[in-house]
């Protein structure tokens, strides 16, 4: 089975993994990140998250039970 490794677990990495699945890739996908947090969307950090109107869950790019 083929394996594709994506380095960087932010929006580009997550969207790349999703695009590979949409395109029919059914091998192993390994997403290598360098952060303690699950992948999150950065723009709200300086907007809604900073203002306190959304919490961590709302800015996550994946859910715990998401299968990519
Ligand atoms: C506070 C803030 C507000 C922003 N607001 C806006 C906005 O309003 N509009 C807008 O268009 N853009 C905004 N941006 C920019 C936007 O978030 C970025 O353009 C976007 O996050 C880029 O996504 P990316 O996946 O390419 O890179 P990044 O989000 O930078 O992710 C790269 C990931 O790769 C990981 N990484 C790097 N090197 C390695 C390594 N060697 N091994 C493993 N992992 C590695 C990093 O830890 C990181 O998780 C904002 C950014 C910030 C920080």
C-alpha cells in the first residue's frame, strides 16, 4: 500500500489530505505536525477567538473522530 507523508499539520496539510482522499487516494496518509495542539484555524486567533466569542473547539480543523 502506498503512503504519502504530509509535513505540516495546519490548514494546507489538512486540506491536502482531504483533497487526496477526494481524488481517490486510498493508501496511508501520514500527517506530521510540530505542535502540541490538534490542527486549528489561525485567522480566528486574532478575531473571534481573541474576542472570546468562539472557543477552541470552534477553531479546530478536524474533529477527534474525523477520518481523513
Ligand atoms: C493570528 C493570525 C491571524 C491570521 N489571520 C488571517 C486572515 O484574517 N486572513 C488570511 O488570509 N490569513 C490569515 N492568517 C494567515 C493564515 O492563518 C495562514 O495563511 C495559514 O495558516 C497558512 O496555512 P499553512 O498550512 O500553509 O501554514 P501554517 O498555518 O503556518 O502551518 C504550517 C504548519 O507546519 C508545521 N511545521 C513547520 N515546519 C515543520 C516541520 N519541520 N515538521 C513538522 N511540522 C512543521 C507548523 O508547526 C505548522 O503547524 C492569520 C495568521 C495568524 C497567525
